[in-house]
C-alpha cells in the first residue's frame, strides 16, 4: 500500500487527529529501520566466542592485585579466614545465580567454576559467561563484606579478572582441579613457613633467603622442629582449599529450606589424581 493510501485509510478509520498520530509513528519507524540498516553492518565486526560443544567449561576468577588489597585491609597472615569465607560466600551466590555450575573450587583470591558439559547458558558465549560471573562475584563480595568484616570497612572496590578454559575430557578437568589444589598446597606451605619465621623476628629478606631452594620435606621439618607445627594438622581449608557442590536431592529435602537446593562446602576433598584419573572420560 502506498503512503498516500495508508494516510487516507487512517483518516477514514480513526479521524484526523488519530490518523496524524499514527502516520507520524509510521514515518518514525520507517526512518528507524532505514537508519538501522545503514549502520547494521557494524555487527559483522563482532567476533564469535562460542565455546566448543561437549567440553567442560571452566571459568576462573582471580582477585586483581590482592596482595595490595590484603595489605590495605589488614588480612591475617598467612591466611585470613574472614576473606576465605567471604570468597566462598560469593562463589555460592554465583552458583545460585547460575545453576548450570556443577562444581566450584576456591583458594586464596581465586575461584574456578565448572559448568555442565552440555550447558547452553548464554549459548556458551565465553565473554557473556566471564562477564556475568565475575560481575556477580564482585558485587556479592562487596554486598556481603560487612557480614564477614563487621569492624573493618571496605576501603575501595575490589576487581576480579576472569578467563574461560575448555577441557575435552573428565581426566583433563580433574587434572586442572588437581593443579589448582597443588598450587594451594605449595603456596600455603611456603607462606606458613615464611610468616612463622617473620613472626619469630626474622626480616622478610632473611626469611626468603632461608626458604630458597628448600623442598617440601625441608619445610615440613622446619615447621616441626623449630615451631612445633605439624603441617598436616593445619586446617584443611588452608591446605586444600574449598570445593562447592550441590547437595543431593535427599539432603536438600532434609534441610530446613527444602524449596532450594543446598550447596555443600568441603575442605577435605582431595583432587590429586588417583590411579583412575585418566579413565573417567
Ligand atoms: N594475608 C593474606 N593475603 C592473602 C590472602 N589471600 C590472598 N592473599 C594475597 O593475595 C595474593 C594472591 O595472589 P596473586 O593472585 O598471585 O596476586 P595478586 O596479583 O596480587 O592478586 C597473595 O599473594 C596474597 O598476597 C589471605 O588470606 N591472607
Ligand atoms: Mg590475584
């Protein structure tokens, strides 16, 4: 129908005033379509970042410059349980927001989230997954800060970077988690020794010198002989990190709020590969 015919039809159907209003809206929408088609080519510059199908998607978030953040907020050394608990609480918020996460593992200032292998969340677009998870993690961290640090104000907004890594087999995924847990163990053993020496009066430089080139067995021995610390008795949350998994249907029904799935937090989970680690893909 021509524009004149449309105008005549509107006039006869709705009267002059309403017809004029409809006609204005018609021209505005035609103009908008033309403008859109003129500029729409820019969408072709967007790159596809869809994660491969049938792979485990891992999103790892890590605190930016948390060395400075921990100093500014007076974190206890080597481990601050308030911060670790706030990190875990933030990870639980992320799991509740994105129910396709099957497992999360955290230590120090990082958390890894494993998505269902067949997830279609955000059409598996990496940038959407990273940005929504890191922003929800950071906002939850800030939102719940005062519950974990009741007398220490948050001095500036924390930042968390994020990345996506894809693992084709369950054995690869397990090795990834073992790698993060081994990192937790190595850093924690070193930091426990370092801060024990410093708290005992040694300078930071001398403590670094004393630990240079030592093996894990040397560090265990140092802790035991000099500080009477049995490393294996240090709480598992510091030695092994935290694993979050959805509790079973049975456990959820037994919990007080059975309308929501509960998340179980474990510190005793050993990710280090067993003999069957390469057989589970
Ligand atoms: N004192 C203390 N520091 C922590 C704790 N958790 C994390 N950090 C700090 O955060 C850093 C995290 O490591 P990394 O991500 O490599 O360093 P970043 O680049 O400074 O974030 C550690 O080196 C510590 O300095 C904690 O519980 N207590
Ligand atoms: Mg960091």
